[in-house]
C-alpha cells in the first residue's frame, strides 16, 4: 500500500520484475494538473480494494528514459501495466471527468473486456465555471416525476450500499427536513414549485427509510405541510473517489480539449500521451458526458442546453440536519437549502436556480440573502448568533447543465468532421440539478447502450 517513487531505470526494471499489476503516474514538478490530481492518486493507493496493484510515480524529467520508452509526452499520464505491458487496447473512450462521465467510466471499466480512456479539459481537483461537479452540494433529494424516476431510484440503490460499505467514498447519511409551503403549490398562481421533491404523497416516500409527514404548521416559519426524511445523504467527495476506482480498473486519464465529438475517438487505442493516436483500434465508442460543454461541442451543438446558475456559500458551521424549502420570499430564482458535506467538507448554503444566467461571479447581495435565509430557517446553524455566527470558507457559483428537452441518454452515429467515416457515440448529458443523484442510474443505461453497439458490431462482423 502507498506509492512507490521510482528514481531510475534500474528501480523501474526491478519493479517490473515483481510481476504485479502496476499503475504509474507520470508527473512533473512544474505541472499544475499533476499536483491537483496527486491527492486522488494517493487516496487510490491506500484503498484496500487496490491491494493487489502497485502504485508508482515517475518524475518525467528525472527518469526520462523510461518516460520515452513508454511514449509519454503529456502530464499527468497514468498507465496500467500488466505482465510488464500496457494493458490491452482502448475500446471505450469516455469523454468527460464530471460526476456523470466518471460514473459511466467506472461502470464500463467494471467489465474487463472494456478498456476505457477518460478525456477531459477539467479533472477532479479543478475548480472552473466550465466544470459543474465541484460546485454541487451534493445531496440526494429526488426531483423527477414518478414516470422519469428510474435514474434516481437506481442511483439511490447504489449510493445507499456505497454509504454503508465504503467509508472511503466520503458519503454519509443525513437527517433531512423538506419544507413545503402551500403558497408554492402548483395550484397557486405565483407558484415557484420547482420539482417533484415538494409534491404531496411523493413517489419516493417508500424509497427512504424513516420518511414521515411532520404535518401541522411550524409557528416560527408559518409554513404548512412540513415533513422529515431520515437517512438521506450528500456526496460531493464522489468524483475523486470515482477517479480512484477508475484508476484501479485500469482506466487511462488524458487531459485535452476536444473540438468535435468524433475527434474523441482518436484518443483511444492505448496511447498514453495527451495527443491523439493515429490509428484507434475498432470498435471505439465515444461516451459524450460533457455537461454544458455539449452546447458548443462540434457534432453535437445542442442548442437546448442552458446554464441554471447556482450560487452558494460554504461555511464551517455544521447543520443539525439537511434542509430544503419549496420557495423563498426573495423572488423566483432564489431557493433555500443547507447540507453538511461528509469528511469535513463544510456546510453548503444555497442558493439560486437561475436559468440562462452565465455570470461566474458570486453576487454579494445574493450571498447575504442566502445566509440570512439559512440562519432564519435553522438558527442552530450559527449558534443563534444569526449571519454573524457563520464562519465562511468560500463563496461559489456553478452552472447546472440544464437540457430544456430533458436529459439526453441515447446512441447515435456521428460523421467525422472530414467526412471520412463515422463514430458510434453514446450521449449522457443534460442532468441539470440532479447529476449526482442520477449518476449511477444513467451509467447503467450507458453500459446497456454500449453493449447494444458492441453486439451489433459483432453480428455485422460474423
Ligand atoms: C450549486 C449547485 C448545487 C447542486 N446540487 C446538486 C445536488 O444536491 N444533487 C445533485 O445530484 N446534483 C446537484 N447539482 C448538479 C450537479 O452538480 C450536475 O448535474 C453535475 O455535476 C453535472 O455533471 P456532468 O459530469 O454532466 O458535468 P461537469 O461536471 O461539468 O463535467 C463535464 C466534463 O466534461 C468536460 N468537457 C466538456 N466539454 C469538453 C470538451 N470540449 N473537451 C474536453 N472536455 C470537455 C469538462 O472538462 C468536465 O470534465 C448541483 C449543481 C450546482 C451548480
């Protein structure tokens, strides 16, 4: 367990001679992304599930001969070696390192027949307005109507087991109160009722242990129809954990910006560098999980993608329970929730759900309103001292990838930009505010679609 630092070709050859599977992180001291992903790699090396794999690190400037031999030209590059050789050919090319893409990569790589490469502009450890996943709370509070509840139901099954059995995933259960205000109900003209979470007699009431209607009227907030769930949880630590599990499955990670969805196929084929290889092995299937990036990505350019801007404040104070309300007195785009992240991640106070707003900068007045609403709803959060009792870690803005036509999970054949051929693409994007709580359910569907393409290819070749 732990990481073995290789300082020379001799040490490298000695490691190969041990005959165990090896994952190597090729890094450089001057490489920012290498530093960002280092803690994730370290965590993966300590995971007991990876006990049969040796985790090694090579500084490309220090051990340049081995770096050259393995064809590494970009940092960071991760390679899995089995019996001294790069493991297998790359067949699935997973495109994106958000929670949606990483979940798909993990589920695909659980099948040893598949070799998966993750190609992304941003990776876990990065914070950028083009990368939604790090900004999420992120919790499981169902939003879908019953007819569309498959993704959330299936994901809950996986996440519940993960929470119970895998402490390293950094997920925890949290008691929750969901406040339903009558004035937000659909029958009222000024309704801001924004999702199925607040419906009466919801489909998910049997999904969670300990669901119960509180009923009555809460005198402090003068709201009707309060209720409480027990054992909901949140899991913002999920992407780094998913990346570590992917590494252990032999997934290759590459940093790149892809201009056209069909171009992503060229990153498959076992090349460990950040550059496309010249001849990808068939059949290569591209999984497009680019979130809001689908708006501008060549070959996709989905004009129904819009941002649903979410502003948050992260504080050190702990919330006694997770909270969500159906509306606020501060206008249609402002919402109110609080959730304490697992593993010391702070408490996320929200927020806003502002469709079409691209502004990446936190707005101070909105931040004040977010904090005021949170302490009003839950005075215990700040020890009864109001906003002054909040200990702020940071302000943030994330853009939820909203597809106005609904999430896109489907396969299609996309012509390459030069018209020379076509590539099989499985789309998985447009999860708006439920990318975490629907991630694993959607990944299951991606696996089904990939299998259908593989079977059709086999049948055609027979
Ligand atoms: C404030 C806030 C609160 C939220 N709370 C919750 C919650 O409580 N529960 C919940 O389930 N969800 C929540 N969400 C929503 C959730 O965060 C998103 O649904 C989810 O993160 C979307 O993930 P994704 O992988 O599709 O997109 P992203 O995380 O944006 O990942 C997209 C990936 O694609 C890559 N990419 C895109 N285009 C290209 C390109 N051309 N070339 C190379 N790489 C590219 C990016 O670099 C990135 O790696 C919240 C979101 C916000 C902003």
